[in-house]
């Protein structure tokens, strides 16, 4: 997949300078994701529906650690 046209953005919930950030870019037919610490490294791509479902699960706390 060609990511050269991607305009990457960090989440407003990213932890500042902690280095624990992901960036996303909307491309035709996919949502691309990369590690902000390694912008030239691997990138993942998801269908918009899959990304939307994942985002909804994150927002609802599905993946929160239980202590």
C-alpha cells in the first residue's frame, strides 16, 4: 500500500511526550495507523468499518485493564 499521500495526525488523547502515541491517516478506502516514535516503520491499514468498531470498543472501555 502506498502511504505517501497520508496526512498523519495524533490523537488528542496522546500522552504528550511519553512516546506512547499512535498516528492515524484517512486514505481512500482505509484508515492507516503508525507508531509516532517510528514514522518510517511499519504501518497498519484497516477498513473504515473495522477502525470504527475498534474505536468504539476503546471508547467503551472494552480493552481497559482490570486490576
